C-alpha cells in the first residue's frame, strides 16, 4: 500500500510537463540535479543549529541584553496549594469571581489570597523578559545573515534581473552549490525551531528594542517594516513573481498538476499576506495620532511584570483604605441623612 501511494504521489504526469520525466533529472555530464534524499542532511544541521543557538544565547545574547538594560525581575512564587493547583491545571488559569469565592472556602484562604495565588502561578509559567530577548536576538541574527547570504547567492544570477530566465531549460535545471546550501540551511533552521517550539516564545525581532525600553526605535522599525511589507508582499510578489509563475509558464508548456499545485499554494500565501496587511494597516492607523507605543495586533496580549506590580499596589491600597461602597470609602458612608 505504501509503495502504491508513493508511486501515485511521484507519478511523472503530476510533476512534469508532457514529454518529460524523472529520467531527465539523472546526473550526467557533470550536471547535478536535486534529489529527495538530499533532505536528510537537514537533520544533523538542525541539531547543529540547536547547539549553536544555545551557545549564542549564553555568550552573545545574554551580555547584549545586560548591556541594553534588560534585567530579570524577581517574581514571587505561588505557595504550594493542592486545591488551587488542581483547579489551575484542569479548569482554568483565570477563574471567575464565583469560582474564586468557592476556591477561597475550599483552600481556607481569603479571596484576595486566591487572586494573588493565581496571578503568581500564571507568572511562574510566563517566560522572563531576558528569555524573550535572547530568542528574538537569535532569530534576528539568523534572518539578517540569511538575507545577506541569499543576496550574495543571487546577485550575479541572470534571473535576479529577468525572472523569465528562470524558465530556460525547465525542468532540467542543475542545482548550484549556493542554492543547495541556502535551501538546506534554511530548512534546517526551521526544523530546529520545531524541536524547540514547546519552549520558545513567539516574538518578532523588533521586540528586542521593546524589551530594552527603546520605544521610539520600535516605532521607527515598525514604519520600516510596514513599508517593506507592503512593497514586497503586495506589489513585487503578486505582480512580478506570481506573474512569472502563473502567466509566463503556460507560454512554454501546457499546464499540469504541479503548475496548479504550486500556484495554488502561492495564492494561499498571498491571501495570508493580505490578511496580515490589514492588521498592519490597523496598527498604522493607531500610530498616526502620535501614540507612543504601537501594539502588535498579530500577537496575543499577555501579563507583564509591570501589570503584576500595579495590581498588587491597587489591591494593597484597597486593603489599607477598607471596603468601598458607592464609590466612597466606608468612613464616608457613616453619616446620617439628617446631617
């Protein structure tokens, strides 16, 4: 059954124009072609990326974070409580008011202590600012080097200036060493992220400056990012690259399954770009009135160390001032109507 499925999936009529097949991609006369077994090299490379990342975060990212003023905050750990821990792990991390009152009776503590316990317990699982900075700096470094390497590999190629050059000799195109290593290294990097996805924090590289407190720098990077995104994703990709993959090929070969499959994926990608562009535009509109901080609507909002301190100060103030009734403290509501 597996052999039959493999034969069906790799059938020549699916991936080649009429008159061509896998026999045309056999190495000969010093010409090397891409092969499926080349992908195995990505596994050891991905493991190497994990090792290099570990060294980078300790040797480079951590000292850089300290230099930019990114510090670890001391967090209070939640006192061990089996009843609250069971509710936290099995029901919800954000209990409603009714649930808080029930848990208060079950655990034998006050409502305020239950709320504080859940806040501290959530913060135990929340990654620190230093951890988020290290991950963002690692991704920023790789993406920067990958961009430079890709530019160096393409700058002397004729198809970099004329996209129609890509189809000359298709599909019997040889595999250049620069192309081979670029794709293998890129794929290995993303495989390494799959290995660490459980412990990673989803952040963009521009977050580095946000963690360091450079808010204006973040805004400038956002403006640059938005401009580059709109130009590359909404202009160059659909009107140059997708035109080259959708319109020009049918002038050389009749359409086949691989043509529709590849361009279908490109169309889905373009739809995602439009969706992301809408989110970026919404952020840009918020940025225009002069807001000092532009929140990334693509990321989920989370609790911060500052919000934890503010909540504790607010609750402490309530305890010191006593219960509140009708917007006034209890002392202000002790007067009689006749006074």
